C-alpha cells in the first residue's frame, strides 16, 4: 500500500491551517492567494469558504491561535508546583519546542501581525502581553536579584532578548536524521523547491544549546542587576 502524506490524516480545517501557514511563511501573506491554498489541500479556492471566511480570517486564526496556545501552555508549565527554577526551565523548554517544531508559525508570529485587522491585532497583543508578564514574573522569582523593583526593567529586557534568541535561531537548524516525516511534511518545514534546509545543528542539539543560552542570559541579567544595585549602594550621598 502506498504511503499516505501525513497531512492527509488531518481534519480539513487543520490541513488548511497548515498549508496557509506554510505558504504565508514562504511568500508572505500578501503574496499568496486563496486559490493557491485551496490547491495545496486539494480543494477549490471557493471551497475554503466553508471553513474560513477568507484569507484574513485564516491569518487571524493562525496568529490568535499561536498566542492562545503559548499563553495556555505557559501557564500550565509555570504552575507545575516544583518551584520557580523548575517553572522557568519548563517555560524555556516549551518555547524552544514551539520555535523548533513550528518554524512557519514563528515566521508568521514575527512578520505578519500588521496584516491583521485592528480588532484581531489587539487580541494578539493582549495575549502576547499576558505571555510576557508570565515570563517576567517567573524569571524574577527564579533569580532573586531581579525581584528588586528597580531590576524589573532588566528582567523584562532579558525576557524579550531570550524570545528574540529562541525565535530567530531555528533558521539555522539542520534536518533531523531521526525524523520520520515524509516529503510532503518536510516540505512544510523548509525543504521546498528542491532546496534542502541550511546545514546546522540537529534538532536536539539546537534545543539543548538554546536552553543553555536562555539560562545564561537570565543569569547575566541577574548579575547586571546585582552590579547595578551595588553601584547605587556604594555611590556617595549627594549634597
């Protein structure tokens, strides 16, 4: 029996999401037509309207869904009950997994927000703020020097820096020799038009590196906050 592409096992709405994300990431939201998305999932362009009101609705569904998923999973991981250090480790692990396993969504998350309608953009921003605040709270608990009110901007800057690091690094990820994905599935993760992925670390190696770098960034932020506090405490009193 011939192999069936992995995408065909998905419900039709999820197939559309997957192919829309792939095409939007590859060519930009404005560079993709509804007919192309329909062709990618084997239905006519007008047939998509049984599942989504239009291309704008697909992008909103993807970006709001990403933000909801990150916040929900982040809350679950942060509430694990094993202490702040374990909560932060779990948060880092979850975001690393997302960045490495959903690279098309990472591209959309970073690049296509301005193409959303205003109401949908406000929804995404609200969810993103919730996700950032969750991280800032856990980071400040895990690294006591960052719990000082004066160190809150440092903690916040470190969280945004770590997001930038994790979200950008997957572009140098190499293919995973242990992957069981078929050619259609691999095409959705960068191996398009006969071009393989850039050479780089394999998935597990990249995940471990990102994890270490993220913890290092927060430790460095805590050191900077401690040094800044010491400098203030040691400053001569003013007149």
